[in-house]
C-alpha cells in the first residue's frame, strides 16, 4: 500500500534540529521525498507498524507531529502521532 507521510518537528532547540534530521533520514530510508517534510512510501502493513514505532522513538510527542495518510481505498484511516490532533474533515468548517 502507498502512504503519504508528513512531519513537523520543533527545531527551536539543538535537540529538535537533531530530531528533524533523524526523522528525515528515517523517511528517506523508507520512501521518496515529494516535498521538504512530505514523503511517499510503499510498504505493507507490518512494515508500516515497524516504521511507525521507529518514528515514535525519535519524536517528542509534546512538540512534534507526524501524520501518515494511507492512499487508495483505505484513505479514511489517518494515523497521527504527537501534537496537533486530527480533525474531522467531513464536519462543517466555520471561517
């Protein structure tokens, strides 16, 4: 299955800058960069679980955010780790 992975790592500290490099390297090992912080990866579900745990050990869940979007027929199951909780895109938006 194909997944789109995006991340936002807080880089205001040297530790954050190191986490950013580690997240980017992990993503480069599993997929193709399509934007600065966005990767496209093709992997089976067990590989995804292993990769997700690898990312979880790198990030600070209090200040960083990673989103994993399945592409294809199962695209409604967004996986989110860290800050910025997911929102319901089907609900009305008030501007």
